[in-house]
C-alpha cells in the first residue's frame, strides 16, 4: 500500500479562512507534479517552485509522478502560500519526513527557488482561521512569526527554509545555515503614528465641537469651506479624539493590514486607523476587488477608524455611490463568479469640499468666477442619497485676525480654555460610557447605529417641547425621515457629552445646526 502524504494549509476568502487538506501521492509514471483541487494560476505554478526549491535545498522530490490534491476541491484557492504545505506533503509521501508530524501542523509559506521561505500576505487572518478550526500548531516563514504570534493559543513555528522544516519534521538531513528572507520594510501601522493635536486648530470652535460629537456617536461628517479654512487639518485630528480599540477590533484592523500586504507590528495597535485615498481612486481601490485574490480597499482598511475623502466632489460619482450601502450595513461584499468575499466596513466617513471649483464662493473679499450652474453641478456630484447618510454637515469659514486674537487670549488664560486631544478624548470616552450604559442589552454600541424606531419610542423620545423645531423641519421638507432620525442620534451624542439624561430643545437645535450647517 502506497503512502499518501497529508498536511493542512489555509485558503482565504476575504478575512474568512478555511482549512485545506493537502494530499500527495507518488506513482510509477514519468516525473511530473500534477496539482488538482481548483487552484488559480499562481498556485498552479507552485509545482515548478516546489521541485526547484526541494532540489536546491538538497532534499529532492521523488523522480516519479506526484499527484497533489487540495481538498475540498470545490473551494477556490489562490496565491503562493500553499508552497510549503505541498512540498512537505510530497516529502511525507516519499517517507523522507515523519508523516504524522507533518499532518498535525498547518503550513503557510511561499518557497523561493533556493529553498528559503518568503513571507506571504494574510498570515494573521490565516492563523486566526486555523485556531478557530482547532489547530494547535502553525508553521510560517521566519519573517511572519511576530505577526502569527499575535493570535493567542497557537504554537507558532518559524522556519527560514524548506530544509529546516523537513528536519523539524523528523527528516534525516544535516542542518545547513541559511539567511532568512526578511519581510518588507513598510511604514508603521496607522495606529502607531502620532496624531496631531486638536489644540493646533485656531478659530474653528464649531468644527472642533462637531468633531467631538462625531467621535462620541460614530457619526459621519461633511465639512464645506474654502481652501485654507482648515478642513484637512481638522480631519487629520479626528482619529486622535477616538477612544482606543478593544482587542477584538484591534485584531480585525491588524488582520486587514496583513491581508493588504502592509506591515503588522509585533503587538496589536489599539489606535483607530485613518485612510485618505486620492480622488483618482477607482471603485475597486475604494471598496476592494481584484481579478485573482480579492484585496480590501481603502474603505475596508479604514474599518474601526476614519475614511477621509478630501476634495470629495472630485471623486467619480460611481466611487462615492459605492459607499452608500457600506454606510448603512457596515459590511462590504465583493461578488465573483465562484465566491463572495465579505469585509468589515464600520468606519466614520469624513468628507471635505470647496464651495465651488475655484473655492472662493461665499468668501468675504473673495472673487468667485464660477457661474451658478457650475457651482450647482460641482456640489451635485455628491448625491442626495449619500449626503442623507451623513449626520453632520457643517460650513467652515476661514480664520480671521479676530479669531486668532481670541485664541491667543485663551491660551494665556490660567484656566486653559483651549482644549487638546487628550482632554477631548477623555470627554469622548466619558460620553461613550454613558451611551454604552444606555444601550446595554441592545445589539448597538454607538448612537450612529441605533435605529430610528428605537429612538422614537415613547420612553426614549424627548419632550414635545424639545421636538418642536425638528418636527417643524420635517413638515417643511427641511429634513427627510432618515434625516429626522439622524438629527435625533446627533442630539443624543450632544446630550452624552454634556451628561444629560435626555436631549433638550437646545441639544436638538444644535443637532439641527450641525445637520443643516451648509
């Protein structure tokens, strides 16, 4: 009876992973490797990489025909991360390594032609999938060890090359020192970067307050104003106002970075990310896609953080409208003929735009040369359904000398009237604690997620006196029913900031201003 070598690998589809059984059988036919089980082109080429890597490592594969099956056969399999599992299954079938040892371990890694192991993208979500499947040990390239070790409860085995892996599995080979392939020298995680301080913002008290409200309730925001008003400066400071991520969110953010091919540190970052794609980005770059391996887009990488679209009207309409569904559901689903990949997309959208193409409309002393039709067409690129999903819409004016003098006067006061990011974040955390207590026992965590019917229930609805302004705006068509609910959500966030048990008429008036400020 012939020996069939068996081991396991992981096939990723989005952030979800499935265990794949890798089987190798050797038959007395002409030397070749046949790979079956729905592999893509990159995986089909593994047959050449594996044979060359084994030969150059001094542990050549059998000269007979080798059939490698990836099971389940109906599951699509992509990429080069199956190389190590295929090579060890072939060696186990030939009796060169301990088959039982190989079968107990999940193997992830790409082989170089000289036998060394190259790091691969998506190791962190792959190890998470293996852990959820009950696997106790995972073998990865040396450059991926720190990333894989972020998953508790899994034994991570780092290897520099195929020969070392064969020796670890009981192969009778002499150890030969080799230099491990290092991972890419990427930029640090967004969450580890220093976020600029909100105290640097001068003369934009309403916008700073709007950012605090947005941070408390997870609200989306739109800032409209001329160039130089500080829209980008404000956007860069929003992540610094957000509370730290919990362990589950931090692991998800790091998994997305890993799947995107970005660097992941040796420890989970607990700071929210920020993504700011260029306005030339396509729909695939925004939400994700790809003809082979489905990669996450900017909206997915911004999950649990901020997606900032500067010069929003310059984005293609199709790109902006692709965000409408994720803003409601918090999930991005990318459909292909043989699979559907789901990605988390619970982010805060922050839009910024000039009032017209030249940016001078409505600016005191400015000289706008844009005809009225041009101005209307420019802002009409932001569709009504998209803006209706944005809770806070605020006009930002340029800072004047008077604003600057007031800010300087505040800076000199003993009570420290100006607010910095640390103090603002503490206030946001206290407000979120209030909303968390109120939403206890419900499936929602932030005010932005609460459905309107829950807010409008009799026991939670503000008094009739407090609702007069909002009811009047609904009757006159100033807000839609969706906008009505969103104003209520913003009012609850303002009440949480001020420690009120129920939104008052003043809170609703402030929410209406933040909603209709443009």
